[in-house]
C-alpha cells in the first residue's frame, strides 16, 4: 500500500527538515516500539523501570488504549506546528477543542470504545487532564531518560539531509527518505499501511526525523493539518579511529579522532565517551577544532552539540578519499 503526496511548485520551495526531534511524536512512536517483541536494550531498561513505578504502569495503559498496536492514533496527541518546550506540547493537548477530540477519536475508534474514551470525545475536562497526566508520566518513563541520545540521533540525520539538500537539491532530499518508492517531481510515493493521497496544496512539507519511528513513515490522519512526514532517523555509528596517518600527522591523533567522531553530531559528553577521554579533554579538543573552523558548537539546553562545518566535512572527505585510494 502507498501514501501519495502531491506537490506543486510552491511545495518544492517549502520543504524543510525539522530542527529537533518532536517529543510527543517520539512518545507515541515509542509506545509502539515498547510493544515490539524484538530484543532491545532500550525496552529492557524501560521494562525494568516500569516494574518500580505503578503510576507509570497505569499511565501506559491509558496511552496504549489511545495508541493501538496497529492502525492510527488521534492527531491531537501530536499537536501540529509545535514550537518550544515539551510543556507547550502538553498545554496544546490540554487545550484541544471538543470538535477536534470528537473527530480524532471517531477516526480511530470505529467500533466499541471504553467509556472514558467516550467521555474524552465529549470534551470532559477531567478526562482531558487525565490524558495529559498520563502523557507526562509516560514521557518520564519512555523518553526523558533517553532524550540526549534521541536528540543526537536526530541531529545526525538532519545534518545529513541538509547536506543533501544543499548539494543535490530537493529531489535528492525527498528520494532519500526511508520508505520512498517513487518520485517524479510531482508525486512522492511512500510505503504505508493503507492507501492514502495527500495534496500539499502549496503548504510545503516538513520532514521530522525520529529515533523511535522504525517502520514506514507516519503522517497525520487529517489531511487538513499542516503536512508532515515523520520518518526513521538514519544515524550510522562512526568509529573515531577511522582516520588516515596523514590526518593524524596533521592534527594529532586525539584531534583527528575527535574530528572523525563528529561525522555524527555529538554532545561533549558523547564525544568524550566515544574517544574514551574525560569531558574536559573532549571539550578542549572541540574548542581547538572550532577555532580552526572545522567544527561548530551550539548550546541545546544544558548540553553543547558539536558538528562539522563545511570545511571540516571537506577535510574528512579528502582524507577518506586519500585513505581508500592508497
């Protein structure tokens, strides 16, 4: 089955890649992944924590009811055009109009539904606030302890796609989305659980890389909502030791390995872990590379995220070519 997204000229000019992971999309998709039967270190840790937290267990039951293992889930759980903090997302859910609640829940629960879901569809404020509380508890269990890893994975994917857009254009960007089956400059065809067609109508398309989207890309049920495509983030691991003797001679081993490690954007602590050094040493190496114009650093919350500049990417690309041709 296929999702078809119909573009016009304005849509091609309005393709963007989200700057950061969307916490509520990660939560909803994480709830799907938690029920997967395949082994996962993340799932094992969550299940261990779950056994210690009865409140979180009750909240997960609420989330699992609203987000079935198969099929769609209500659009209001992932507010459109969310900008700002996680709290703004919870506030948006809490302020969902009654008409949106009813329409979203009817789209998902086509048969019998629990009584509390019917009350939620009627706009019962107690039920709405109960759902927000459940989302908050579930986020603390499924997402919050892993947020830094999620952010780094998404940052690496975003950096890769932005480079593709700059170097090869919008066509190459959309063709590289996981699950894409075809692109002719007007119609984007994507593997999907059912047949759907969405006309972008000049609204553009926002690509949102997701750590917990592991199957086909996902979009809103309601085609009138701002077009988004949540897709699996692709952030392959990079071994920092993958450097040539020439680069080591130029920069020194630790700086060369630091530069190699930053093929994937990393925070200072993750860079330190990757290199097997202290955070202080990793910070100093990043600072030297930044002063040389090879690395750029951006503060995100309480952490600093380091990524390659164009010059750093060019240096590593030349180094990689040299290493494979000798």
